[in-house]
C-alpha cells in the first residue's frame, strides 16, 4: 500500500507538470516577423472602469463582492479577514487572526493544531466547518474524518474568507460555514524578490519564514520555507518542531487563461503534555498548584502531509470557468501512554505500555465551476459546479511494550474508503434593488469501514453506507443606497456519520443501533453598511441541528443520535477609522474594532432525556473581540487587542469538571520599518496581563492556555 500511495502521488505530479509544461510551450500568435505589416506607435491611453465582477484572487474587503470569479456571494453573510491590516502575527496566534470576526470560537492549545467552533458547534479540529485552501478542502477526509490537522502558515495567507453556515451551500454540507485560506500568488511586477522573517520568544521559541517570488515573461513562481520550534509553555513534553515548504508556479497569471501548479510538504511533531485537574488526589496534577505541570511525559503526535494541485482559470465573454485537481498523501501518527485518567499521572501495570495509532489518508479530488451572466445587460448570473472526491484510509492500532515505544503488537487493523460526488447550482436574479439567489446541492457518497480485531481476536465489524441527499438554500438582499444593504439567507446542511461512529475502534464501545446523519437548517437576517471609514454588519441568526451524534459510548450513555439542539443569537461587527473624524492626514489610520456574538444554545430534545435543557459544549453566552490598530502608511503598525469569553462547558452533559470559566485576554503587537530601508522590526506581548485561563478540556483533563509571553524579531526584504 505505501508503494501504491507514493506511486499515485508521483503520477499525479508528473501529469500536472506535463500539463503545465504543455501550456507553457503552446505557441502564442505573433505577427512580429511579417514584413507586410506596417507598425505605428500610438499614444498611450489609460481607461479606468469599475469591474462588474472581481476575480477569485483580487478582492477588496471587508465583504466579499456579489460576484467573485465563478462564485456568487450576493445574499450571504461574509467576512474577509485581512491579515495585512494587523501587525505581523507571531507563532500562528489565532486569537489575533480571528480578532476581525464574530461567530468563530477558538479552543486554544499549546500545539500547532487548530480547533475552531462556530456559534456553539464543537471546535475540535474545526470538524463542523468546511476548511479550504484556495478553494480546495484540507480536512484529513471530508466526511469520514473531517478534522483539519493541517492549516497553511499564516505568513503565506493573503486573506481568510469566511462565509457563514447559511450561505456556504456551494462549498460543502457542513453546518459550520466555509473558511477559505487564500494564499499568496507570485508577484507580477518584478522578476525576483522576497523576504525573510525571524522571530524569537519565550520558551526557546524561534520561527523563520522565508519566501522568494517573481514573474519572468509568462512564468511566475512563489516558494517558501517555514520552520518553527519551541520548548513549549508546560514543564515537560510540550515541545514543537515544524517544517513546511511550497513551490507554486503560475502561467499567464494576469491573462485570460491562467494556470497554477503547486507542490507542498508539511512535517510537524509535538509533545502532548496531558491535561490537569482541579481535584487533589494522590495521582492528580492540580491546575491551581502548578498550571505549567505535565501529566504525560511520553505522549507524542506527528503529522506528515504532501500535496499537489493543478488549477485552471479561464475568463469567458460572459463569465468564467475554473477547474481544480488535487492529490494528497496524509499521515497522522500518535503514541500515548496508558493508565492515566482525567488530569492524573498514569499508574499501574498499564502505565508500562502505550497505544500507537497510525492513520493514512490518500485522497484525490477534482472540481469544476462555471459562471455565466445572462439576461438584459447580464444582470442575472448562473453558477454551477461539481466535485468528485475519493479517499483510501487504512488505520492500525498497536500496543507498545513500554511507555515510549514507537512500535508494538498489532491489535486492530481498519480499512476505510469513501467515494463522494456533489453537484451544485445557484442563480442570482436581480430586479432593481432586490436580488434573489436560490441554490441547490446534491450530495452522493458511499462509505465503507471494515475493522479487524487481531489481538485479542474478535469478530470483524463492517458497515457500508450509500446515500444521496438534496440540500436547498435561498439568499436575498435589498440595497439601501450605494453602500448599505439588508440581507437574508437560509440553507440546509448535514453531517454524515464519521468513520469512528460508523464502526467504533473498540469492542467495548456501545452504539445504540443504526445512526442517522445529522441534519440542520439555519438562517441569517442582517444589515450592513460601509462609508466614510465606517464598516458595520449586524444580524440575527438561528440554527436547528437534529440527530447530532453524541454520547460517551458506554452502556448508560451509548453513541446515539442525541435529538435536537437549537442555536439562536445576535452578532455585531464594526470597524471605524477614528482619524476620519477630523478628516485629517490620510497617511495615518486609527482603526477601532468591535466584534460581538450573543448566543443562546440549548439541547431541546434528547433521546435519553439526560441532557435535555443543557447548553451544548463550547457554547458561551457571549464572546467579544475588540481592538485598536494604529497604522502609518505601511511603515508602522501598533495594535492592542482584547478577547472576552463567557463561561461554557466542554461536554453536552455539563459536567462539573468540564466547566470553562469566563476569561479576558489582552495582546499588544507592533511592527516598525527602519526609515526607508528594507528592514522591519517586530515585537509584542501576548496575554499582556497574564490572565490565568483555559478554553480547552479533553478526556485527559484541562489544557491551560499560555501565560504572558513576549517576542521580538525582524524582517529583511530583498
């Protein structure tokens, strides 16, 4: 199997390079050598016009345009997270990366892995949100294992596009919306350039990001290398070592036919120091005594990912066509000592062994999208598309003979396979100031799981499922003047049963009969405006989620469809340039940011009645993000940011040991260019007032957030 996986990836890379090379060598029509043609030098004429639709790459904030390449955004609640509007973010701090948007709840941890929830949906590895990179899904497996262990380095991200759940029907079925990382493309105004950034922080933290890019004739290139290492904030076993690199080639990047080919590699390894507890038993590691302590000394996690992509964008007379193909080789490996409990040190005979888990994901996908403007003067727009995705995902579980064993006796072997096809379409109808965008998405998938229990031997478990689901949505907007708008969107979504729910990876896990996929529908009703330095967006939202899979897998609390959860609330997002008050110096800005979410979430129906009336996990009553950012041209930036989050629970049962108290955190960051040179100084203090808090609790205990830590660095451009 490893040989087949490597061969398939290499074949895809060769085909992608061959297609790219063929396009590069295609003849370009020219008459330069025809002696019959008389050439006359005409005076230069510059024509400036407002584009009806922006390309998929060139987008102005703070909201996505109604038409964007092959996509329709009219009638949807959208946000552009502009990372360039902030001082450079050190060490992938998502608390700052998300400061410009409500809706998203961050579950912080001390590793490079990411956990983001949406309006009360569980955040673990962003598994309820469709996570994309340049429009391509980056979950380990879109349906069987929808966890985003990999995300691109923030230094290579131009912006993050966020489309709320009710408007994300064209990107996937997940109820938590679509989060799309749009990465940098090659510069077209130079043949060679680049920059190197080095930052240093507490706990022996060092981060380097170096890139080169440029365009020569028709061919552009962008390549980067990223390295990050740290000893971590915990007493032991919280170190991180990360290496990532990418090469992106662009052919005719500004022409009507654009080709992009990307090869990337990502390697990351870190320790898992384990959770803490609030109790004081003989083996407990108490949070209040030492929040930097570790309860696990040998638990380790490794992630290897290689990917190749090929993208075509074609401008047409009345629209655009795009196609993407990708192949990914993805390995998740973990080693965890046995014998531990919630916030306690492993003890007993089991502590002399460990569990070794390896999951492989070999996937291939292809997607095509087409947009056509039609009607009088092209006021209406049709967008259609289709995606095919397949994955081959073997898994092995072994038992090591020591607490830190890297190999062991095979106990369980699983084979998981998924074939998925979707077809989607929507049409924007414009009538005066009113626009309507109905949409439909048809999902068809076949999933199979077969698990062999080797040691101790037990009968294998198998489950195959095939399903076709139709989802519908409607967006509407009413323009009030030139820069203000009322909008409404309502859409359906669903979540298929994942691999470990379909066939649990344990003979002792109890499943209450056949499981149904979770289904939901949600709606946003809002108002937004943008004028004279002010950006304002506010909305009411509602989501009903039925048949969500939950439960602990025990006899008293089996894995089951738990009933119905309702999420309702209010959001407000505003940004204002305070220097606009005096209509003063346009070279300076002082932007005030405020993002607020008020949430009322409740389990309104439970098959076992045990959780009826509880708040679902990771659903605080409010979370607020605010900031003040000073900028002077592109030479200086200074930012002060605050994050305020209310109490919440880390489980649906609202257990006392899963309560996460409210907290507030402040961060101070800055960057400063030295005169007119190409050198920029970077620095800041995260958790400025040393708040003691945690926003993540797992089965092994409380994961404390880092305390106050400072960093400094520099960036050299060439």
